[in-house]
C-alpha cells in the first residue's frame, strides 16, 4: 500500500496524479490512498480520473485513516469528504399508496 499526500505547500493534484501513475507502473498491484488536505474546492471528476483506491479530503483523525486503510485492503474503493461533495438537489417526489 502507498499513501500519496497533497496539500497547498507540497504540490498540486496533477503532481499527485503523476505519483499515482508512477507507483502503478512500478508496482501494478499496489493499493494507492490519496490524502488531500486543502481549503480549495475539490474537483471530484479529476480525482476519480486519477484512479486512487481511496481518497481522504481533509484528514481529521487517525481513526479515519485506519478505517480507510482497512477498507482499501478489503478491495473497497473509499472516498471520505470533510464537507458535502455536492450541493443538495431539490427533489419533488410525491408518494402515494396506490400502485
């Protein structure tokens, strides 16, 4: 397993992507966890395109990291967001008892 970190001080998301690609080329079966700590908005589509096995945005606790690592080792793809990833969509749904 490899953990790739990204924050405003040590690089961009593109640099993290290069690191992930390099790790996968050297170790094809490696599990890659991206830890991104930033106050900037997150482009979820770009992150998904990097194909990490897991991603944690704004890591807040050791327990969160441990759980994500455990799930990743169980072949689960995990994304943890500190804030809502998308705006809430208003749904106008009517429920009725009739089929």
